[in-house]
C-alpha cells in the first residue's frame, strides 16, 4: 500500500515537472495570406505583363477574408494597365455565363465593349479620353441600348489580351489574379511567383504590384534568398524559423502601401518561385508553424550574414535594449568565406573630407580618424573624425554607412609612409592600394619597364597621372571582419554550428537569448 502511494506520488510529481517544463503560454496569430510588395513607390509601373500556363482566374476578397472567383480569362498572357479614361456602362449581371452571353450580342455591334466589375458585372464600352467624347458616344448608342450610364475615372485597372481590352475594375475592390490551372506559378515581367497577384493604385505612384500567398509558400522563396540552399539542413531550418518569426513580427509594416512586407532587404529578400531550392523548401516544411517567441509573442528575429567573431547587443547598433538580442561569441563563423573573415579598405584624407562635404558637413582639413569607443565585443560604436575646424562623430551603424564597410567589427590606422611601389586608385566607395613595382608594358617597340610619371588612370572625371615614386600620404587603412549589422542570428555562424552537430533549436536559442522555440500547430514548446 505504501509502495503504491509512493509510485502515485512520483507519477504526479513527474507530471507536474513535465507540464511545467513544456507548457508555454503563447499568443501567435498565423494569417491565412501574406502580402508582399514586388513593385511599389518609385519602382511601381504604369503596366505589367503577367503570364500563366492556361489562363487566369479573377477573384474578389469577401468580408471574411476569403477569395471568391468571379471571372475566368483563358489567354496565357495579360497586360495590366493603369487606366484613367471614361467609359459607358450597360446592365448589371450576377454571373459570368449571363454576362458573356450579353457581351457577345453587344460586341457584334460595339467592338470596343468589355467586362466591367464594381462588385457586380457590367458591360462597359470605351475607353473615351474625355467626358464630352463619352457623352457624345452615349447619345449615338441610345437608340440601340436604353440603360447606358457614364462611368467616371476612379483609379481603374485595365486588363488587356492580344491588344484588346477585356476587363476593367476599380483598384480598391481587392481583385486577385491567379493561375487558372490550380497551383502552378504565374509570372510578372518574366519572374514566377506562387499564389495571387494584386494590383493597387496609390496616390503619387503608378500601379503597385503585390504577391499574395500563404506564409509557408512565401518562406519557400525567402530562405534560399537569405541563405544558400545547399547549406546544412539544420542551418536552413534555423533560417526558416527566423524568417517565419520575422514575418509574423513585422506583418503590416508596409500597410500604407497596401501590403505587409517588401521583397528586398528593407524586410527580407524574397525571389519567388524562381528562387526556390529543394533543400531549403524541405527546411521550411520540416519546421512548419514553428516560431521563436519571448514572453509568449514572436520575436523580432533579425539576422545578418557574418558577425566577425561576436554578435552584438541591440542597443550598440540600434536604439533600444532588447532582452533576447544579446551579443555572443560566434565560435564557428570563420573558415567559410575569406572575403568576409578579413577585409581591408583604404581612404585618403581628401576622400574623407569630400564624403563629409557631400553629407553637408565641413570640418576643414582632416587631421586624424580614430575609433573612440568600442563595445565589449570589439565592435566600433563610435568613430571620431578630427578636423582643423571641428570634429565629426559617427556612431553605431552610421560608421558602416559612411565608410561603406562590410561591418563595424573594424580598426582604423593611419599610414605614415608607403612603399615607392604603392599607388592608390580611387573608386566610388574607397581607395584601393595597388603594388606596381617591377611592372613592364608591351608596345610595338618591345617590352619596356614602367618608369616614374608613366602611369595614367582613366576615370569618369578624366585622365589622372600617377607618380609611383611618391608615397601616398595621409592614407588610412580600415581592417575588418564580418558582414552586416551583427545583431541576432549570424548566418555563417549558424552554418558552422550546424556543421559541428548542433540542431536548429540549439542554434536559435544560442543567438536569441531566453527564447522558446514554439510549435504553433501542436501548441507546444520544442
């Protein structure tokens, strides 16, 4: 009897421990669809060419967020155009069959007829460039058709196929186009994507083109765009969870443009169906619904390429201290990329002075440039440029932006003297040192050694003579390591951890401190 009570007590106590360890209260909303801006703002266009294997289905979003299909177009290629013309409208129809029957009758007499949609189907006639032209046409057609009304321009989108106008709708009707043959991708201007296309008209820009698709399918195009798909599967899984979490944390960030996230490094890179890779797709599928959470909510799972040896505390790059974005030693980051493990740039004082003037700062002649503050990781958080008219201080990520360095894991040293065989060639971003000693040239007269004053560089500002007998004075060498802001997950470091036997959960918990890796499908921590 006592033994039975003992085992009962142990079982209950063990269940309490297991429950305490595995239970995490989380609040994670997974959207049905996510909207990704492909062309917007300054990149928007007046027209696009979209293609599908067997034509298109046109859908409209209802009040519950579901998409109902309203019309089919059987042509493989469609032009999507900005339209600000006048039209005439006839009738109101509830289904495509009735509409098409009536449209075929009208089209035999009025060749410039097409489908119009504003929540109901109509037959439109046009376009007309002015209201007077439309009204004149309405008078001429009144004897044949009695129910004609005028349609004013209102941020319309016009679909054409084979140079014929076929479908017109108001842009804010939430119209979606997808492949008529199921899940096959579509292309926009030659690049393929899953899901749907949506086209909007924003004030001050042309047509905004948006890819609308399920979150997991979006990640198929994100993960190999951010991390090579050939890398260790555990690193790719860590990237998949980070990308999924980042998307959930930042969803709606670009809502003023009508979508959630961009397809570029303003959010995270996304190259659609054409960017997918089988190994990274497997990583997304294997981690479906898994996110990184802190205090029950998705984290801001930012990541970068190469830490240079240590990741960084968030407040040493950005403004706020974030508890899970703490710097760590990146033990396995080196050995994969020589160009990121160590790099070097050269700047003359004149170049630095010009950069300052270009940004509206004039401190006179530059006397010195020094790293004047570092974080505990060794990353530069303050660089001071000393001039004879004052000083200029660069802080945090502004250092990287000003000098065009790959990271802020760097040192700056002044070169007091240089070899007679060293010359410095100016490029757009920096001065590159070249060693020219012992160089000869081949000419019709034979091989001749290069002597002083014989070298010229041709650039966009003309021809400049280089005298290799003179030292390049007042030059600074920037030696550095790494690539990116250094906060959060280090991609090369994740690759190194995976290659040393760590799984994706280990990797995520190493770079994001104090988090839980949470399965939203089964509602449990992993």
